[in-house]
């Protein structure tokens, strides 16, 4: 075969070039009229229309944001909450590549894919939230803010981590295209990208919390402390792993035919192991929250509406799933583990929104509520991400075994 040819290894016999192969892969696979498609397509189309309106008439045309509350649902949910759920990528890669916990190797690809797509789409959501999106370059180059700004650090963490995750996932793309030489080179870069990515992700998770350190007078005392960065980092561990359990369970059912028999049998064991880690991380988080509360001396605030809401979060969405994770691990109850992961996911959403939206300017005469159009755009971004995830899973060897030539070269 001519080395300069674009003919892929897997498709050499059919004479297809790489671009012909990719164009054919863009064609839809599977059933078209499914419940998910019927629900998601109208919302995606509506969201695209609203996004066009937003860019033509400004951010105020479809949102309830003001000069007093410039950050709303798109930051609180799409970015701050979404990045916490993407934390599973750095946790799993750390476990597999650094701690050599090979038991979890089968879920590395899909976890990294989830993390990468989350960062890409939430970066897009961030552009929607900027009043002048063309100025997004400013925090990256330190213009107007300075290189000591938290925004400067977060912007670079975000940008570099997306690049690191793309490198981590790139061997799978090479396998899909049948590029042996590229696969060998990219595989050799994986460990360095993992180490770099883990460092960036831990900094980024805490960096998002550091953004809110400057809002001491605006965030309710029950959710504000100088330890917000630490809390954001620790909670991203069990948030990411809970999302891995939740998404992994759905993927195991939806893409069952693509999963090898070996990985099918290991599924429950992997979920059980993750539940143990979640229980430990949640215990550390809950203990730290108690310490912060005691030292903050906020006892009188508990007997208020916001105090009751705080207790609901701590007891119902931290302590309860923590106990469920531990109990279900000991009893080997897979269903209960999945229930605990859903409760944890809801708890993370509540916590991040409490810091960024609900508890932000809680005492203002006129409180911010997201418009229906903000919610529609958020759902649009989420559904497009799921569509892209599904497209990749159905075409690339993410859940399925790699091509035979990859196994032979190992």
C-alpha cells in the first residue's frame, strides 16, 4: 500500500478514502423515530432559534440576567455543575494509569469521552453567557484582568484540559480510522496527557470555586466560606463517579450489543467498586462541611427558610446517599447503588445552584429566576451533547473491543 495514500487500513479493500469513509459514517444509524429523538429534536430546533435571537438582539433578549446578577442558569448549571459531573474523567484515569487499577480500564474510553464532550459543550454554553462573546480572548491573554486573575487561570485550565482529553481519546479515533502509525504515536502520548490532565482538572475544579470567593457579601453565609475551592474539588470526585455509574448503567443497556462479554460480566463489579469510593469521598466532604459550619458559628441560621434548605441538602443529598453507597457496597445491591448515584447527582445540582443562583443575592428585593428560554437553551445544549455522544459510541470502538491489529501490537 502506498504510505501517502489516504486509504484507511480497515477500508483499503473497498478503495474508500478517509474522507469518503467519514462522510459515510455521518449517515444515521439505528431507528429514527425513537422516544428520545421525538422529544429532543423539537427542543434542539427551538434552542437553536433562541441562540440566534440571543446573538442578534443581545443576551437580555432571552434571559432574566441583570447588571446585579450577571451570572445565572447558564453559568450555575451548564458550566459549574456540568464541570463537576465531568470530574469522573480525571478520577478514572488517575485510578487506571497512576494507581494501576486495571479493573476499571474498560470504562476509561467512555469516561474520557464524556468528560471531553462535557467540557466542549459547556465551553460553548459559556460563550452564550458572555455579553460580548468576541471578548472571550481577554481572560486567556490576561488582557483587562491581568495574569493573576482567577478568570485567567480558569480559562487556561479549561483550554488546556480540553486539549489533554482530546489527546487521551485520540487513539480511539485512530482505531476508528484504521491509522496504525498515528495510533502508535498517540498511544505513546497518553500517559503524559493523563498526568497533565489530572493536574489541570484538580486545579480547574477548585478554580471554579475560587471565582466565588470574591462574592462574600452576595452568597448566603451557609454556602459561603474560604474553603469553597476545596469543597468544589472534593465533591467533584463523587459527582463524577456518580455520573459514571448513572451514564454507564444507561449505556450498558442501550449499547448492550457493542459491549464484549468480558466487560458485560465486569459491569456490576465496577459499579460496586465505584460505590465504595463514592462513600469514602462523600464522608470526607460531609466531615469538611461540618467543620466549616461549626467554625463559621451559623447555628442561628438553621432556624430559617434557607437553613431548612441547607439541612435538606446536607442530610437528604449528602448523608443519605453516602450511607446508601456504603450499605449497598456491603450488601452488593447494584440497584441501590444506582439509586444512590441519582440522589447524589441531584444533590450536586442543588449544591452548585445554591452557591451560584439560589443562595446568590438571596436577600435582594427582586430575585433572579431563569426564563423559560434559558431553560430551553440549556436543554438544547444537553441534548446535542447526547446526540454527539451516541454518534461516537455507535461508530468508534469506545465500548466495543479495539480492532485486531491493536491487540496484536500490544
